[in-house]
C-alpha cells in the first residue's frame, strides 16, 4: 500500500531505508493492535470450544477432575432414558416451538413490513412502535407475559372474554404452552420486520410499475413480484430464525422460574426447551460433561439443518 | 390507492401497533397500582381504584422493589457494567478492526478467517467451559467476571472492519507520507470518519449487555452483584412472584432506559439492524 506512493518520491534520499522501517513498524503495530482481541478470542472462544469438545467425552463437574468416558455421554443422552428421561422430550418441545414460532414470526414480520411500506405519513412512528418489543430485556418480556397470561386477571383472558372466548390457563396447560411461547416470539418480530422493510425498499420501482402496466393485480404482484424478490431476505431470516429458536432459553427460564433459583420445565415438561435442559444439567445436576455433549449434539444439528436449508434453496432456484 | 384501502391499511397498522404497545401500557399501569386494585374482572389500563374508579396511582411498588427487592442496587450494577464494558469493548474491537483492515502484517488475513470461524460456534456451546475459564482466572462471581468474558466481539470486529475498508484510503496514505503514525491516523482520521458505525456498534452492544440475562445468571452467586435482568428474574422467582404490581415496577425499571435509548437513537438503531441484521 505504501510502496507505490513512495515510488513517486524517488528523490527522497532516505527512501531505501524508510521502506523497511515502515514495514517492521507495521508488523509490530499491526500485531499489537489485534493482540487484545486475539487474546480474548483464544481464551474465551477457541479454548472453550475445544475444551467443550473434550469435556463432552468425560464425566465432569466444576469441583472434580474430568474422567474420560468416551462416547458414553452421547449414547446415554440419546438412548438411556433412565439416566436422561427428558432428553427426547426437550428435543420434541424445541422442534415444536421452532416449527410454530419461526413461520409465525416471519409471516407477522412480512405483513407488518408490507403495511408500513405502503404508507407515507406515520411510517416511522409505526415502525418504532412495532420495534419496541425487540429492545426489551427477555427478563422483562418474561415478567410482562407471565402477567398478561395470568389465568384470572391477565389481560389476554380479559380481551378474549370480551369476544366470548373462554379464558385459558395458558402457562399451565401442556398443550397451550408452546403456542403461548410462539406468540411471544411473534410479538417480538420487529427485527425481522425491519429487515423485510430493507428488502422491500431494495425492489426497484420499475419492476413494480412494469407489473402494473402488464395488468397484474395486487395479489398477483405480491405472489409473482414481491415474494420472489424477497427470497434472499426470507432465506436469511429463516436460517437465523431457526438457529435462534433452537436455542430458546432466557424467556422460558423466566416464564417458568420457581422460587429461589429453581426452574421447572413447565407443566409436564411442556416448556422444557433443549437449552433449558442443558442448563439444568450443567448448573443444577452438576453434570458438565453431559451438558457439553448436549451442546455438541445441538451444534451438529444446527449445522445439518442449515446445510439442508441451503441445499433446498439451491434446488428451488435451479 | 383508493381511500378505503388506505384507511384499512391504517386500521390494520393501528391494531398491530396496539398489540405491540398495550403490554407496555399495562405494565406501566400495573406498576403504579395499589396491590388490591390490580385484581379486576375488567382490565384497567389506568391506575384507578378498583371500586370507585377514581385515580389512585402510587409509587410504593417502586419503593419496594428498589429498596427491598434489590433492584436499586442491581440498577446501579447494570449501569457500571455497561459504562465499563461498552467503551472497553468498542476500543478493543475498533483497534483490531483497523489493524485487520489497513495494516499489512504477516498472517493477517489467515488470522481474520480463523476469527470469523469462531462466530459459527453457538454461545451455548461455549457457556460451560467459559464458566470454567472464568473460574480459573479467579473472576467467578465478581464484577470482572461480568465484564472480561464479554470484552470483545468478533461480529463487531467484522462490522467495523467492513466499514473501515469502505473508507477512501487516500487520506490515510497522505497522512502516512506526512509522517503520521498508525495510531495518529486511527485517532485523527479513521475514528472521526466512522461515527455512524461506531454509534451502531455502541448502541447494539449497550442494548445487548443491559438486557443480558444468561451470562450474569451463570457467573454470579452473590445477590449484591446482580444486574437488573437477573434481579428482575429473581423477583419473579421469589415468593413475591405472584405480586404482579411489584414485578411490573421492576420490569418498568428494566425497560425505561432502553426505550429512552431507542427513542433518542431510533434512526441509527433501525438502520443498524437493517445493516447488521444479527444483533438486538
């Protein structure tokens, strides 16, 4: 980078000596500036990732030394339902939640983005109001929704009562727990809405006009122009949404926290998300090795799901 | 667009906005109500007396959660953590990003790719061993344990580097020829030109750490060190958990600062989300 510039200044006497000095200097300064970040990376990312892999093959808690058990954690988690009775339940809960929450959130986000995009006056205000739930701490979200879902005095049941729907005990009825959680996720669709809005702004006006001239109605324009043009956005939101939903934790933890630091998985473990289960193993049952194995099962699962999504989209495109 | 269609769009938007905002209004109203006034068959979005319907707001819920419920101390802790963590993280990330973007040093690009690879690992996978590392460093259950394990972010380095790369390099080259050092260039030229991205990174990282529940939850035992989200969760989990008026006062304390930040920096935040996509 500096070489061509210095080339033009050949008359500078110091040139042959300056260049190498600048280089050694760059080498030093360059490394110096990245050192804090690289040290952080090594200590809090690389080492934990590798040691998590190692510990997943051991029987380990924070007080004792780890003892090697080979693949026992993995095989026990997957097949030993005496030792880990709720493992598959947590998988089922998490998959159900993902399958409901992700599409619901994306549809809500797209609808909101289309509406906001089609108005001029007040667009910024609506965008802001719809974004509000996103910046809210999950501890506060959990607290607010516990109260909203309150079976006796909660706002949800009161509103449903006004239109004649009987109130439900949302967070205490096993079949209703996941829909209730998915609704909270859709309530927080503001980020996806903003990203969809950016996608909509990226559709050239000429394409829309051409479709209108060709006689396409709004419905046709939506399915034939907007949806295809938003494919990259939708794909991005799908991949990141699935990855996030598979790791749902903080919200469930707050919603189902009991006295002290105890936490249940909801009625009949119906809210026992995979990561909540992992957390319980690591920090309640003191089975760090098993928790590490669970985290790698999740990691592998996320990688497979993401690869499949990429594959699927490629096939669709060709 | 016909008037009827336009009107129906606004009606739909008002309904959706109500769904997103009413929970907050209800939170606020509940937080100002006397205990007995929250138990009504027909919900009241204003703090009024259950029987007479007259205005009956009170601050005693805030008094309780701040002084008895431990949220006052937690609020101060959260402020301290953010005040130290956010600028320190920004500095570390910006220095690294500048070096990766502009200073040719051997092994730079390979190192950067390795760092990016680290972004692929879900944080939950790192959680348990990170606790172990924090313990080994003697920072478990301490204020430093909240700060140091979060003090850099590969994603932020990536975003800052992208922005630095987009700056015209002529200015920096001219400064180099005039004998400016790399650090002078960083402070005097690169940072002033990068205000938009610095703002986005600062705001998103504040929001993230102000709201973060998981890390404080696993790294802290001492209630004196609790941050606001953790103290709020503890309040929910305590025997007071059934007392929605306390909980909602606590939730309001956690929510108000971020809503303030959102209102002040809305343009930057919303642009930043569209630009980075990932964080909230």
